[in-house]
């Protein structure tokens, strides 16, 4: 069926009658009616997977005005104003733009920033904020740089002993912890990022001060607290699935005694990291399904979410050379290749016994995540990109595939990076689904992702903030990234890289 063309006046009348809600969408009817060239894009004849949980709608049309969705529904009921840009999406599938909820590296604006968009990642939660990250975000917000929406953490706050280098903030007293929170607020961070070696009293001080400042806090569960205790303090998200196997183990009390009785070694802080990971691994063999319901209820009562970052966990569980010839390395500079090759050696299993152990450890964590999700826990999908062989944009699709392997349906996996990401961030009224009033962040796919989650990789076009990135433009962006990857690095690039953790730390 051909589009029903109509005047702008009749188009606005139709929108009002159809209940699309221009006011909710942030569109002013008067301004639209008098605009010389209305900024309207209409995506027609697609199959719409809107992210709400509704069944896919075949032969659907999505109408965008500026950076907002003003209508989405059956094509036969749609109206198209004169002068609108028409995108014929026959045979295509429309899903909401993806959010990678655990990223690093947005400072690399000619590599990471465009790779997010060409892969349909229209928003990221940057988990280590510092002035250079803030500068990139401001350039994107001003429209000077095409990039994803960025929700930015504070600089990481850790204890006096840490695995991280600058710009980590080290705190050893409650007063220092409170000051770190106030500094994060002044630096315009969206939330406070906490880390592993913080003392229990310092975490409590951070929890109290973030409430005073009106900021959430999220990150690693501190070694001196359990996930349950940190959740009770108000920690919003827990990264990497750290401590979850212990929390769900029939031997939890035994493992907690070991952790509590082992001091940190200032000369070798990684020793405690290794101990914690080994206890997590051992705990998977005493998984108690009977503990799942109470664990989930506590997390949900406290509005805490799990951010399992399966993509980085898979790398950590694999032999060092597993991804050495990944074709996506063509988009990464040589200095990142070197960083990744060396960084992964510290954690990669080597012997056949270690390889088998780590393979089973990953499989066990996937099973646990599936059990937790089935019980109703909140899950947000993130990758921990910039860690070895965790690629900006591309690995978001690896994460989706691993979530399905864990037992989520393809739609549920997609929702962890769309609807549920928006819910976690408090953006559910403005984004996360392809419905009227939401921001115009969309991905057009060449194949059905509900039939095979790997089809999210078959991207035809992307819409970010109402701007269409066509198939041809995507190819040019990829070519530009590849060219940038082959240029000599600026000195500042290497400086930034040395400040960021490898997968050995799981930042």
C-alpha cells in the first residue's frame, strides 16, 4: 500500500485524533505547522519490535518529528505529511537503540564513539569519568560530535590499596569518602562509581553522602561487604557478577570467613583479587537454588540490578590467543592490540585443566544468571569494552548472544539493553521503546532478531536522536574508523590507556 500523503495541518489533526500525544513527545504543533521544511522522517513497511514486550507488528510505520517518535503502528493507519523523508523498510526489522551499560574508552572519539553508533548502540554508561570524558560528552551534547548519549560515572573511588592507576580516587577514611562524593557532584558525574578495595565504613559513608547529594552509586561490591549488605546500603548496580556465586553458595559462610580473615597485601594487591575470583569459582560448585528467591527479593526491594558483563567474563575465561585474529581488530589501533595482548595474559587459562575449569566457571555463571532472571532480578546488559578483546559497539551483540545462552529469550536479552536500561537510568518515560513520545533512537535490521539473536548484528541503518545513518553512511563511518586506527597515536591516547584497567581488574 502506498503512503497516504496529507498536508501538514491534516497530519497534525490526525496525530491529535490518533492519540499520539504531541505534547508528550515534546513537539510543538504551532512550530511544526509554520516550519518551512518540517523535519519529519517516516519509516514504512517494517516489522516493528518495539521493546515493550508486545508481539512484533508486521507492515508497521514509525513517524519521527525531529528527535522524537510521534507515532508507531500499522502502516494502513498511518499518515505521511508532504515533504517528509520516507525510508522504505520492507523486509527490515525495527528495534529500539541499544544501550551498553558498562563501557570505557569514550575519550577515543575517532574510534570508540563512531563504533558505538554504527553498531546500533545509541547510549552508553561510561564507568570511569574524568575531565576528558566529560569534554567528549559535552561535544556530543552540543552537536559538535556525532556520538551516543553518555551517562557518566565519577572517577572510580577505591581504598588506599588499589589495582588502578590515576585518576582513581583513593580514600581511607569516612571523611575522605564523603569528600570524594562531593567532588563527583561538582564534576557533573551522573553517579558515583565504587570499587573493590573500599572499606566497609567508607562504603557506608559514600552511601550516606550520595543520598545527601541526590546521586546514586554503583560499581563493584567491596570485598569487605556482601552483595546483600551493599544492596541494603543502596548500591544500584553490581558489575561483572562478582560475589554472586558466593552469595548463592551453600558454603557462603565459609567463604565469607576466608575473605574476612585475609588481609590485603600492599605489595601484591592482586593476590586478594585472585583469591576472590577463585572463591567465586569454587562457590559455583555449591550453588544453592533455594537461596535464589531471597537473593532476588532483596535486590529488587532495594532497586539493585545486576550488570554481569558476560563479554569480558568470556574473554577472562578463554586462552590468551582465542581472539588474537578476530577480524574486528582491523578497527583497533596497534597500540590497543599491544595493550590487549599483554593485558589478557595475566588472567587467561593456560593448561588444559585451567581451560576446562574456566570454561565450566563461565557456564555455571550463565546458568546462575538464567536462574536469577527467571526469578525476576533486574539485569542490564553491558560489555566492559576497552578491556582485552571487548570491542566498542560490536561486543554489545556478543553480550546479547551470551544473555540468550544464559537462558533469556532474544526479546528479553534485547530489553536488557533497551527498555530495562532506560528503567534503570530513570529514563523510561523518554526512551527505551519504540513508542510515541520517546526519543528517536532506533536500529533497522536486515533479519529477525527474535528468530536468532545474532541477527542484531545485521544492521541496515541506525537512527540516533532523530538523525538517520544510512547503510552507505555506516560503511563510510567504518572506513573512517579503520583509517583512524592506522594512524600513529597521539601522546594523550597512550596516557589515557595506561590509566584504564584491564580485564584482570574487571572495571
